[in-house]
C-alpha cells in the first residue's frame, strides 16, 4: 500500500491524513548504472533536505553502457525478456530509498528518449519509431494503440509495476513531458491503476495533450512562465492558467524544462526565491532538476559538457554524486520545508539482509538442504534466469527446467522435499504443465513424483510450494528434478529438503532466510559423467545470461535452428559440434564493431592435422566474420608457418588485401608464444576481445596475447555473417576438425 493518498487537490499521508510537502530532486543518470552510486546519492539527498527522487524507466542517453529493463539481443533488444541486472538493482535501491525516507517517482516512459535519432538504437522500443524522422511523428508512432507495440509496452508496465507496487514510497509517472496520442496516456494510466490501485499516478508538462487524464492524481508544470533571462518566477499566474486544465488534480512545479540556458538559475539564491513562490501558492510538490550532477564521458575517461550525446556519438551520459548541487538542495529545503516521511532511518543504522523474524536454530536444523535453481543445470533450450531462479516461457517443447544435484548421505527416515514454483496464469485451462520428482541415479529409481496442472497453483504470479515425501534408501544418489511439459510460463527458484519432525513449510516465506545454499549436512556429489536426463552439459548451463548478441550454450541441431543458424554439414553429438569438409554453421548478426565486444568459445580435443600443409588440413578456420571490407577471423596455422602449431587472428578493414590488416600470431617474437603441440583431448577456452580496430586473444587462463590493430577507422553497426568451424567461402579442407562445445558473442 502507498504512503500517500489524494484528498481533493491535496496529497496526504494515507494513515494519518497529514498534508505533506515533497521536495523531489530529478536526476536520471544514476539508476541505470549498477555501481552503487545511487545509494550514495540517496544519502546525499536525505542529508541535504530532499525527500524524493525522480528517475526514468529508460535511459538511452547511456549509449549502450547503461542497463535497460530489457535484455539486449544483437543490435537491439528482446522485448519479451527482462534484464535481471536492471531489476535486481532497482529493487535494491528503491528499498534503500524507503529506509532513507525518500519518495521514488518512477517515470515508466520518457518522450525525450524517443525524439532523437541519436538514441534510437539504444532504446528498447527504438525499432517501433526509428522509421520516422520528425519528433512529433516519432512520438505519434510510439503512442499508437491497438497493435503489438501496445502489448509490449503493457508487458513492460506490468512487470515493472508488479515489482514496485510492494514499496509504499513509489509514485508512478506515465511519461515525462508527454506528447502524442492522448488516448494512449489514458490507456496506460488506466492499466497502471488496475495493477496498483493504491499508488498515486503522475503526469507531466503543462503543454501536454493528456492533462485531463481521469486516472492521473498529480500533474506537473514544467518551467511555466519562468523568466530564464532574469531567473524570475511567476508561479501565481502559472497556477491560475493551469488549474482549469487539470481540475482537482494535485498540482506540482518542476524546473524540468530549464535546459542548458537555465542552468545559471540553478543557484541557491534563485531557487530559494522559487521555493518561496511555490510555497506562497500552496503547492505541495517542488521538483528540482539537478543538471549539474550530469557528466558526459567517453570510454577513455574523457569528460565533456552535459548533453554532449547530441553531437558526440562517443559521449554517453551518466552522473556523479560529487557533482550534485547540494547547496541548492539545502536552500530549497530551508524554505520549502519538506515533510519527514514515516519509517526513515539514518544511513549508519541501515544494515543489509537482517535476520528473518522467526528463524531459529531449531528451524535451521530441520532444513537438510536448500538448493538454488539458478545454480542447477537444465536441458530445456529456452530456460532463462528470472525472478531469482530460472524460468521457461510458454512453448510446446518439453525438457528439464532443473535436475541434479546428486545428493548422497541423507538419513534413512521420512523426509519432505519442497519445490518453490510459479505460473503467470492459473485459470486458462487445467493442462498438465510440469512434473516434479525425486530420482535416484544410483539405483535408477523414482522414489516420488507429482504431475502438476495449471489449476493446482492456488495463485498466479507468486511462488508456491509443492511437496513430495519419501524415505531415502541407505545408499542413494538423489536428484530433485523439475520437468517442463509445455504451454505455460513456469518459474522455479528453490528446492528444500526438510525433516518433517522438526519443520513444516506452508509457503516460500517459511523457508528460513539464513540457511546457506546447499547445506553442509548433505554431501553433494558431482559425478565425472553426470547422469543427465537428456544431452545436457551442466558446465555450460549458465553460459548464456540472456544479453548476448549470439549465445549457443550447447550444440544441437534444434538449438541452431531456433537461433536462426544454418548448418552446412557436421556431426552433432552430446551437445557438441564437429564440422565436416565444407561444413560449418552460419549466422547473420548485426554488431556495433565500434563497441567493445568478445567472442568466447570452447573446443574439446586437439585440432586434427596439426602437421598438415596449407591446403590439406594444416590451416583451418575456427571462425570467420565478414561484412564488406571488415573481416575478423581465426585460424590454426599449418606445419610450415613459423614453426607450426600457432594460432592467427586477423582483423582488417580492407578485406581481400594484406595491406593495413592487424595480424595476431601466437609466435614468441610476435603476440606471445603459444602452440597446440602439447594438447590432448581436454577442452580449451578462447576469448577474442575486440574494440574498433584492435583485438586481443586469451586462451584458457594461461595465455594473454599482445593487442594488435589494423589501419583505418572501424566503427558502426554492421550486419555481419558469422561462420563457426570454417571459412565463410567453405574451401575444401579448411574446416576445423574438433568438437565445439559452446560459443557466444557479447558486448563488454
């Protein structure tokens, strides 16, 4: 439930009915960079008189260095998948803000990030408006109702609001400086209201077409008639002009809209006068945009004036606590006198992860093991990390969401095993959507099993417990498995083994919070050859995090097809791939080659024909990437090449010519000595780190090459062809005869 309620045109505390004043600082450069700076900034706000912070849901001004709500995929975003890194950090700092007595005004959307062409490739929804060039037409495209875009926007809103509605200090904003289709604003605000009926909803900009939105509680003047040449406000006339537009909504005033020309007015004296004017006109919310806290920088550490992203494609926007305009915060607070909010705690008294109430030594002794699903292997190819565990979106494909962990030594007595599971819909049908079981891989027996239908979940969108009871034999090696049957979103986060004589669990909240993952009372055995229920490789189960350009956790023909790849020939076996003559696997992916990215792959077994000649198998390609004149490739070289057994990586912007190319050769007098002559059948990992015209090679943990570069400028997004295991032109006998285990390309 929210801290606040709307009473006529006033904002009040819900419990006491006390009228409140909110001094909300607007600074959008912290929340998308999970480096801990925003926690320091929240301290600075609390210590200098502010009791609110306004942030944006999207921040494309980071030009790709920031975390966005959606997972990056290739040169764009996968709008069906959410970025755990972003949302985990969001939870952390919003909870900290609550403890510091700071309101969070979370703008779900922002019009500025939609307007500018420089930002479209860094905005998760950029594909839906980039075809338009004029600002208003781009906003019209973004606020069009009735299609796929609206559904994807609501998918994001639902996910975000469901997370944030648990925090009483949150106010939801629909869109910063809204322009576009007014009906879109009404629809989104109505949707937010349905998800979080107790929380206040805010709109912004006095010139917006959505000011009469009936679902909005607060509307904000942006600058109004403020005279930037003289730093002189006229709040009285602004209020008089604006009140008929918004009716009895709560009215707020913001300096958002001052722009660079108004920074001269962001001083203690000028803002003290504005605060006096706002107070005299009985407005309860003063929002101050701190432009001085912004900094533009490039990847080399050079700094530029704020807003340089409009002209400099290398200058991304962020913020720094040390730049915060704290003297002006204090001047505003001295006059405006913001309300101290309930529950605020001094920073020095806040401790993270307090012991969960009710957890006792006796409780903990009843838990024989707790296993995090996020750390367990799986076989289903569509598994991704979500909600602190792993999940699968609705699909018809079956497979294990989790298996393992091969437990030995459980007591020979009745035990309970709890599976913490979640679905997003528990009413659509009563289909059998998953099974849980206890499998003994030593005795090859299933000791307990349950088939679960959709309607057996008492609620949707929350984790619930399903229990299996069994008595383990004296000798056993146990797996606790979750098998996905299809047709529903399913998530799992924990599996608990418990002694029913000491503890019974009714809900996930009953699981003692201080129990470590994998209790030391249970020996967990990882067999040399895991008894995987399908062809699975536990070592690569977390290889893909969801934000890669391309990621192949294991090689099967089904996975390659799902990822849009094309196989020209080779063998698939046990999650591995070995190319045949003129074979290989080809993909097409768009990569911004000016950004820092990495190619990361593992092969198993020596590469055949190490003593062969250049054209009879001695020189082979592990991968080949090409577009136009840009080429990046890696070869194992032939016997007579500088002593033989070497690797060579080529980066060039002049493909077809030897002029100007960068050649990374693993010879002792070149990039550093490394050969494959002492290889056996063990796996080896390769990482090629590329940025612009430079590249570097790492092999396992033992070899790091010098950096080489090619001539000419290498930058921009390019639609690249990628061949794994051969050259793109697939010349006879130049395929790499070895087993590829996993392969990915990702931005760093």
